[in-house]
C-alpha cells in the first residue's frame, strides 16, 4: 500500500457557493468527499487540514503552518500533495523549497483549481488526480502540478490571461 499525505489549505478547489451572500467562499472542507470518489487501488490518502482560506488571504504565519505540517509529514517518508489556492501557490511553493531541509526524500506537490470542485467545468478533479499520480512518479523536490503539466516550483508562474500555469524558462 502506497501512502500519500494530502495537506489541505483551502483555495478555489474547496470553495462553495453561498446562497446567503451570492459569493463563492471557503467555508467547509470538501476535498475528502472527492477523494472518496476516485479509484485509487493500493493507495492510502491521509488528509490533514491546515487552513481553509483563499490564498490571497494567506499570511506569513499561515505559510509557516503549512511548512510545519509538511515537516511533520516528511518524517513518514511518504509523498506530499498540498491543495492550495492558485493565486499564491508559487509563493508558498518557493517558501517551502527555501525552508525545507535538503535533500528532500519525497516529492512535495502543490495543486489547486481555477474552478471549485463540484462546479461545472471544474479542473479540480483532474489536477487532484494528476497530483496523486505525480506524487508516486516524481523525484524528490517541490513541484506545481496543474492542467496535465508538472513544473519545478522555481520555474513556474501563473498566467492569468491563459488561466493556467506556464514555465518561466
């Protein structure tokens, strides 16, 4: 059985529509519900919720909390996937890359969505599934996995015009 740690921080991937406010908000965690729908034979996903907020609202303290959770999970020797809002995903990834002891023993992957899970046209299931597979295949390091692409965190940026991530190389 392969174990993968999934650290949830919120972001668009976990947003819901609030009928009271008419807004799309981070209110409750829902990633576990979607994980349960995936066929992942021989894979154990251990989820840990650290935050549930839009990444634009993340603080330095929040990033330290994510770092602490990653360090705690690294002891287990299992790959780590972090669900994260796309607006500051690269910033958090580069912070982790700077702060984590080298060499890493497993891949640490950040992923998210441009459209929330459960909404028509969501990219969340695709990105989540691809990240779980990438966690089994990639060499140790910090990566962004989005839209059928894998980027080392040092060489990626969000392209708002294209609505995806692109290489800086």
